[in-house]
C-alpha cells in the first residue's frame, strides 16, 4: 500500500522548513503493537516554531494526525492519507524541575516526568510513573492512575493550532473531564508545566514503587497490551463489570 508522494510540493511551499518530511513511511514501527500501514507523509518538526510554520503553510484540505509513543494506537493496514506528525523526543522530550514546578515537552514519557519530579523532591506526580505514554497524550486525555490525574497538577499547557497559531491553556481552559479534555482536537500540544509539592524524596520513591507494583499486579505489562482497554462508566469500575459478566480472561 502506498500513497501519491506529495512531499516535493510541501517542500516547495515551505522553503524555510527545518523538520523532516518522509513519504509513505511505515507507522508500524512507531506503535507498540508493531502493526499498520504507512503515513502518506510523516513530519517530524525541529521545534515548536517549525511545527507552527508547517501548519501555517499546509493547505487546509490535507488531514493532519498526531502520533506519540504509540502505546494505545492501532493503525489500519491501509495506512493514513494526509500528514502524520510525530513530536520527536530530541526536540520535545525534555523534562526539568525548579522549585515545585516541573516543565516537560509533549514527547516526554510520563514515567520520565515522574522520575524528574522525584529527583527534585517534588511529590504529586508519582501517578505518572505507571502510565505508558507521553505528556502530549496525558494532556489530551487527562491521563491518570492510582488516585492522581493530570488535572490535579497541571498549571499550563502549550499547543499549536491547525492554522499555525500558538496557544497557551490554563488548567481551567483545558476543561478536563474523566479521560478527556475540552480543547479543540486540532490543537497539537507541545509542552506543559506542572506544580507538585516538596516532599520527602524517600517517600516519593516509595510511592512510585507502589504504583509500579500495582501496575505489574493488575496488568500484563510484559505483553503487547494497551493497558486499560475499557473506559470506566460513571460510578463503576470497568473491570468489575467485566468480571461480574463472566468475561474476564
């Protein structure tokens, strides 16, 4: 399966583009399940400015999709027409701490953010240690586990719109609900700032160990799995309903 190569036209329309454009690039290697067809175009921006430039010059009728670390993603064998954007760790994967604030790029692994926070004696972000995704995905879906959610610690998120406009979103602007946010789906998150609490470093590490132990007990983490497959309905735990129905494996 392959698509018409539109990268020459894109490059001609964007002479100042610094990121990488690849035609008919396999997406299987970018997902944990290692399945799926190609992206018509895979774009890896050099930084936030490069992403904004690309989107500002991309014609509006070309679909745009975003892929993170691919932990909960299945790509169709027929591939994806249009542009798939991947924020590479080199440009968007940094995480740092200052005082009680942690700053992270959208491509930073959630687990890495928890580790950076712990190294600075910042508590409150331990729940990220058990989530197999990136901060970009955490912002989009209000990722959470073990009693904590992104909405509990987020100060501000940054992103770029489909027209190339840069945006900043406060916690209230994100309109978080259970496993979702109310931000325009076309926004591509690029970074975020979180506030935790200065706590005893050993206590933080102990809590992270509990999170990891719980995950290893509750999920087959050494198998190719997307983790929690079912969304909890209001007032219930999905796994309990599946178990009560006699459908638990």
